[in-house]
């Protein structure tokens, strides 16, 4: 029959595996547990568990640090290809920080890399969107307060027109697709990006959609607000 020492090793091995897998993942947990248990061979029974656990933690931390080094390199390269080297550090740090906070159980490198790149994509998009909105609001402020050649009547006219267009877009009098198209245009998407977002193969389809939506809005307004029938 197995002796008590064998049962003790089995219990300790399970404890070591759980500790290592929590930090380094299942794929490395068993290997680290075996190395930690072997490192405690020959020690007094009362010292074996503490030594083995400390070894398991040290090896697990080393594996984890190496994974994050590789992860950061991959995410930094991805971010640099999108926003340039100047902004890549911030994007990588934010993406990895979100990974750690939101997905503490994701520890395998093959899972960490695609998930963190997806997070980085969201970080880049939201930063771009906020920057675009800020630029648009700044442009409106400049029109309001710096364009002295715009009279108060003209200012009121265009403000009222903008309110009417927004009301039309929010109403059920236009198709939901029109609302989505103009929202993307407002947020700074170009026609190629709109085509990708809408899942269309041909950019000409997007041009046609925008033309029809604009015509429908003009019809709701009672005609084009521009002297030539459309913006130049």
C-alpha cells in the first residue's frame, strides 16, 4: 500500500499545481508544480511545503512576466502600425491594463494576444472618436464666436436648420439606415470606412444610399437649403 509520504506528495502536488496554474495557466502549471516539488526533495518534511510553494510562485511569476513581455511587444507593434510610435506606448499600456482588470482568468499567451489586440483596437477607436468630436465642437465654437462675417440672422437660420435635420433623422420618417449613415458621417468616417462598417462590397452603393437619404431629408425640409440645390 502507498505510504503516508506518497499521499502527502500527491496533496502537495495538487496544491502546487493550483498555485502555478492560477498565475501561469494550466499549460505551465503542471510543469512548474513538478519542478517545485523536485526542488524540495531531501528537505525535512516540515520545510518541504513552504520551499516548494515559494519555488512554484517564483517560477510562475517568471513565466507570467515573460508572457507579458511578449504580449507588450506584440500589442505595441500593432498599435504603432495604427497610431505611430509616439502613441503606441499609451495604447499598449491601456490595453494590457484592461486585460488584467477585466480578464484575470485569461493567462494563456495564445488567448491573451488576440484579446488584447481587440482591446487595443477599441482603445484606438474611442480615442479617435473623442478627438474627432472635440475637433467638430471646436469648429462649431469657432463658427459661433470668431466668424464675424456671419450675421445673427444667418447664425439663427443655420442653427434652426440643424435642429430640424436632427429631428428628421431621429423620427420614423426616414429609414434607420439613413440615421446610421449620417451618424457615421458626423463621427468622421470616410466612405471607405462606411462601406466596411455596412458590409458592402461596392463603395458606389454607399454613395447611392447617401444621395437618396439626403434627397429624402431635403424633401422633408421642403427643398434644398442650399442655393445651388446642394452643398458645394
